[in-house]
DNA sequence: GTCTATACGCAGATAGAC
DNA sequence: GTCTATCTGCGTATAGAC
């Protein structure tokens, strides 16, 4: 197992804090304390706190898709892949103790005054929707369905609704609800 | 027209700033500057910034339900009232330039370290769901539908998904999508 | 490359004059 | 009740020794 480099450790620590406490509530001093480095080292690796924020967003995006790919590695049926997506989001919520979607969270906090963050989140969600569209289209070809894009939009919105609702409630029932609904949408 | 009192003006100014900029990004100094008062006056009316936050949440909750009641004052059909709820959320998003749901936003920002804020948001969303449940039940009685609670949950999750999606996208198309879906759910 | 020391500003909050 | 002046602490970021 390769030794974790300083830069990676900084990103990992900062990511956890940004996610759990919020970006504005996380100070540079806390990051360097928990990463066990001096402030000079941090600014040697990153030019500003905002620079660190960009690294955080990129890391989370890559991790999100990697995690999903892993979770469907043994599945070939597109309908099952869509249902696995719901399970994946549910699992992420449980693992984070319902801390919510990284991208919705950061946009809620600083999206207004930070166009690059806002644009990043928009693109990320667009990729998620594309993923669902592709799977729905695959399924539709087999099942002779038309208008799979509308079904994909419906599924996407249900998942987003379930994620925010589970974040507010700190419960997973919304995922169980949408899983039933989605099964009904894909006969 | 009655003169706006100082306390009301403080809450109004703070609410706008909390909503647009975020709570942590809004300083006391900015609030007093835009409200045209001295800092001593603010602390005469509110014991802390957190106290002001509570007033903000209460005001937004009252305003939300008042606004909805106004928008359905001429409607009696429960199905139309449900569709009007979608129009209402769409209108709020447009009026705020897609600043999002007040409660999702504040929980995203400071929910983790502030249980009272988190609890307030949970209750608020529960009230919204109750509203939808009641309307769905009314509709179901007329239309001889069973399991109107499941339909209500479905509608609730679609609306939440549409709100967050429109906040990220800065577009209203998600509302148009769910309006069609909901019309299909209520035959 | 990593460290310590420090600059500089703004945060929330308080004291006391009027 | 509203004002001005001020306290204390933490925020981000930089300078310069090693």
C-alpha cells in the first residue's frame, strides 16, 4: 500500500470537513491541524482555499462515478442497473449519516457568489441524467418502449427528491418509495 | 399603510441576505448597514445572530403557507389545488432567480451543527407533505381511488426533485415535466 | 518543501454615553 | 432605545528562517 502523499492527505481531510461542516464553517487552521501539516505547506500545494475547493469537487465527482461503476460491476440488465443506482444513493446517504448530496450542498452554501462552483454542479447533474437516459434507452430498446427520455427525467427527479428528503428526514424510506415507483415505470 | 417597525425591518433585511448570500456569508455589519440602524439597536431587539435566524425561519414558513393559500383562493377542485402547488413553487423559483428552497438551503449550510434548524426544516417539510396528503385524499374520495398516500408521497418527492433541479439548472423545465406526470397520476 | 511568526481584516458581541 | 467606540477571537494569506 502506497504511502499517502501530503497533497492527497490535505484533499482528503479538507473534503471531509467541507462536506460535514460546510465550506464556510471550515477554516484553514482546522484543515492543517487535522492533516498534521503547517500552514506554509498547505499554501505550497494550493494557492488559496478556493483552489482547494476545486480539488474537492473534482475528487467527489470522480469518486461518485467510480463508486457507482463498482456497485454495478456484476449487473448487466439495464433495469437492474437503474434500481442499483437508487440503492447506491441510499447507501451513500447511510454511510454519510444523511449529509446529503455534495453538489446540492455546496451550491446551497456558496453557489450564488461562485459561478464556477455552480457550473460544476450543473455539469455533474447533467452527467447523472445522461447516465439515466442511456440506461432507460437501453431498457426501452429491449422492452419496445417509446419516449424513454421522459421516463429518464421522471426517474432522475424522483431520485433527487428522495436524496434531499432523506437528508432532511434522516431516514431512508424515500428510497424505498421511489424504488417501487421506478419498478412500476419499467414493466 | 402602517409604518414598518425597526424589528420588522431588521428581519426583512436579514432574511433577504440569509437567503441570497447564505447565513455564514452574511455579517452583522452588513445587516445593520442595509437596515440603516446601529449595532446597539440590533442587539436590543435580538440577543444573537442565531436568534435572528429563528425569526427568519418562522417568517419564511408563515410566508410560504400564506402565499400558497392566496394562490388557491379561487380554486375548489383538489386536483387543481395540487397542480397549483407546482405552479406556486415554480413561481417562487422564478421570483427568487432560482435561489432554491429556504429550508433545504439552510440545512445544507448549517444543519449539521444546528439541531434546532434541522428540526424546524423537518417539521416544515412534514407540513408540506400533510398538505399534499390531504388534497390527494380529497381527490381520491371523489375519484374512488385507493392508496392516495402513496400518490401523495410520489407527488411530494417529484416536487422536491423539481425544486432542487431547477435551483441547479436555473431553469423551469423540471416543473413542466412533473406537472405532466402529476396529471397522469390523477386521472 | 516544510516550518514559525505574523500581518491584516472582519466576525460576533458588549459597554456606556445620550 | 439608539448611538459610538471598542473588545476579543478567528478568518485567510504572506514572509522568511531552516
